[in-house]
C-alpha cells in the first residue's frame, strides 16, 4: 500500500468517527410496510452497531477462543427475548426468533473469529491484544473484518426482534466460531445448528474492500475450494560437487513447481472455470555443497467446479510422481480436502436479487467474477440453498485496487458500510419469509 493511500485511509478513519454518529439517511425506496419498518428500526440501532463493532474490533479473539464475543452475543439475544443456545460447536451461539405469523424458517450466519495479525491501522479502537501463536508472539486482529459481521448480525437481530409479531416465519441467527480454517461451521452443524427448527435457506455476508456500500455476488461457484498439497520428494544425498553420485531432489522440486503450472494452464479447460495451483513452501538442504536427501513442498489448489476439482487432483498427483520418476527420485503426494466451493443457489439468488438491488448502498448491486479466497459458509449449504454475498467497505471514492486485502495488517473496513449490511440482512430475511420460502430439501451440492 502506498503512502498516499495509507494517509487517505487514516483520514477516512478519522472521518468515520464523525459520520457514524450522524443519523443514517433513509434510502427512500421502501414502500412496503415491513421494509419501511426495517429502515426506521435500522436507523435507530446504528449507534449501537457501531459501538459493538468498535468494541469487538478492540477485543479480537482467535478461532475457537471467541468467549468474550460469544458472551456479548448471547446476552444481547437473550435481552431480545430469543430462544438462545450457547456453546454450539465450542463457542458458537444460535438464536431463534419465532415470528407472530406462520411461515418458513430462514437462517442468517455471521462468523466471529480474528487472526494472528498485528494491526497496523491507526484507529482509536485499534487492537492491542497479543498472543502466542505457533511458538511466536504476535498481535491479534480482526484482519478479515468478522467484527463487522457480528455487529451487523446483532443489529439485524434487534431490528427483527422489534417487529417479531409481524414476521411471517422464523429467523435463526447463527454466530459461528473458527471460520479461519478450523472447521467452525462443521462443528456447529454437528452440534445441531441446522436442526430444530431446520431452515430452508441461509444467508451470509462478508466485508470486502470493494466500493463502499456495494453488494456483490454471483450464481454458482462464487468462492473457491481450497485443498492442500503436501509433497515429499525423496532423492539420495551426495556431495554438491558430484550430483551424478546421488539423486538431486532440489532440481526435481524445481521441475515439479514448473510442471504443476502446466496443469492449470495446459491441461484443464480454462473457459469452463478458473483454477489456481500455488506452491507456497519449499524446504530442503542446509548448505551449498550438499545435495540433500529430500525436499518438502506445501501448496494450495483453488477450484470452482466439483468435477474440475477432482480432475486437477488426479493430474497434480500424476505430474508430481512422473516428474520425480523421470529423475530417478520418488515423490509422495498427499491431497487434503480443505474448504468447500461456496456455491450460490441460482434460484435463491434470482428470488433475492430485487432485495439486493433495493438495499445496496451507493455502490449498487453487482454480479462479480469468482473469488479465489475460500470460506466455510458452504458447510451450511450442503443440502439447503444458500446465498453468500460481499458488502463493500472501502472508504468512499476508493476501490479494491487502492485497498489492503482481507488478512493484511492494514485491512480497513469503513463503518459507513454498516447500515447497508443491516439493511441487506434484515430485508433478505423478511423478503424470504414473505415469499413463502423454498422447498427445504435439495439435492446435495456436489463438491
Ligand atoms: Zn479470513
Ligand atoms: Zn473472513
């Protein structure tokens, strides 16, 4: 990030202290009585949403350690008179709001965990929390913006609880721990988060450094599956001056890195869906005149299509093993299934598109390209339709190119996007209930 951009970000963060206390302008698009009520209630709850977000931002907690955050959520949902279940999937919290009129059940999901990142954004509520992580002392930061997700959902809960008697159905609030690669969604589901009552659809949002207040998503594969490749290349150790007297696993590892790039660029149909294969770690040897015995490599594979995912796994394994074989070395390849493909149900997205268009802020509603990052939201959508979307949080006038990405120590979410988050979530829930919902069963999504 350039100096100029960083100054602008800091200026924007100073500004938001002012703007957040101002009344939120109504969009003037709400003609429906329930939508009009959401708008009024949303405006009233915004100062609290901002305060919650700052508090959670200042007190971030790592995956499966979201005790303080979960307690805050639990207390709030109980005060709203919901049926609340704490400790679902370790630190998860589920709240059920039963409307006064009959109708379907819809679930809303927010993730709560922070990351081992030392915050570099100069905010008054900057995180000063430090911890030991993998043997190193490091800061803890909401570098993925989940503080915003929790605050938006708490605000949405308050808005909808206030209009409970007029709600045609039930809203289930799922506050999830451990999204960052530690299986929080699966743990909550195993603990019954999708039962009693069972939702017929689920919505989730993620803050993203795109245009302020924009809502964006796409049908089908939206975020990638993330699978890990572990490779051990076994050669035969020898003197660095006489490679012919052994088998050099370093050169084999180099060939494997290049060979794997041809899987994505030469062997799959690039017009069908994109794919990324990255080797992010290579370890082998300890000095210049010794050819080591083995080299360890770790990488990630990102895909958007279930069949292509399988095909790439097969081709990666073959490429690695055959390259090693050609040099007289051996390679052990292990492919670990990681995050699932976040696939938006096309008919649910079609049904909810007018809501997204109506509730988006100035940035509007956008259909966007797939994103190679990964989410564990799809664990919830294995057999119910789901819709995951991004809320743009770049400061006004900025865009993704000028902004630090999620997980950066400079990641910055402008609070001016929070009203759009609450408005979108509350209206999605209500519009879904009003529509009568979707058939609750659907064929399991192929992963
Ligand atoms: Zn993240
Ligand atoms: Zn995230």
